[in-house]
């Protein structure tokens, strides 16, 4: 049995679309396999020691909260996060958190927030919000799966050569409503606009992230035995059907 150590970044400020639901899924899917999850809340002002965490989670937020978090990230956490990622820790960031994992975010009011530079991408808010159900075909670890969720963002995100999209948009807007890409991946850092929350309806994605975190913890790749995902699959199918029924 192994205990994965999760650094939950700004659980109060960055929790706009039930981001805690993602943490609950990670916890349950580990427990059902006789592993465990230890969650460390990383609040404004907290510093982080590289090597202490196997996985980081950064959720979504409104521009106002994002601005507070962006300043704190750069001041107290950016260096530790970059060193952790270099050491093989995984990162999952969603919506506002995804934007801050890039080089920066220019908000609706024109102000510029610095980013972590974990993903080679930049985001600028556009004149309209991109809202609705979102279905993508994602690729991770050489496997392709449909991933579903909800998006609600003003930001238009463009990727540089150092990151690739998490997937291609089947239905919805994605990164910028233009190039057909959604989310971004570089090594074990994954960012996406999908929330609502993301992981309950996408158990494949949850398990990819958990496998990376467990590998960081144990030093070897463990097999995650399959679970009875009947309910999760049913929720996934409802979400896939939703955009086309409108
Ligand atoms: N404030 C960001 C935007 O509007 C992110 C929103 C969110 O996290 N839902 O683009």
C-alpha cells in the first residue's frame, strides 16, 4: 500500500466548479485499490518543498481570485513547483489554474497576471465567454479516450512548441475556439478547460494521473487494477450526448 501525497493549491480561492470533487475521486480510486491519499492544502503564503508531493492540483477561479493567487504563486511557490515537476511530480490544473500554469493571463480588464511557466502557453481574455458542454478526444500515455466536461472561460489560450494539446475538440470551444485544440500536456503536467468537476465522469484520466503519482511515490510503475466504473461510464455517456441533443 502506498500513500500518494497531493498538494492542493489554494483550495479556497481556486474552487469555482466543484474542484474538490476531483480530489474526492482521486482519494476514492486510490482507497478502492488499498492505497491512500494524503492532502496538503497549500494556501497563500505557504512555501513548498520540492520532493514532498507526488501530485499537485490547481483548480479554477474568477479573474479576481486568480490575480491574488498569481502573485502568491510567483512569490512563494513557483520555484518549488518547477523543481518538483523536474523531479517527476505530476500536475493537474483546470481552467483558471490551467491559465496560470502557462506564461501568463491577460484578464478581461487588461491586467496581466504572471504564470508558472510549467506549460508553454499564453492566455488572453477575449470579448465573449466560451461556455457550454465540451467533448474532446484526448491522448495520454499512448492511449486515446473521449473526455467530457463543461467549459466557462473568457481566456483564449494559445500553445507554444513546448506543449501539445491534451486533445482535439469534438464538440465545444476548447483552448481558443479556433485551432481545434483543448488543454495542454508537457511531461506529467496536464492542463484543461474541462471542469464541472472533471474526474468523476472521466475515470480513465483520473487513473492516468494516479499512475504517474504512484510511480513518483514508489519509483516503479504499478498496475492499477480495473474498478467497476459502471456509474462513471453512465455519467460520461450522458455528458457526451448533451451537446448534440440541444
Ligand atoms: N477567469 C478565467 C477566465 O474567465 C478562468 C475562469 C474559470 O476558471 N472558470 O477565462
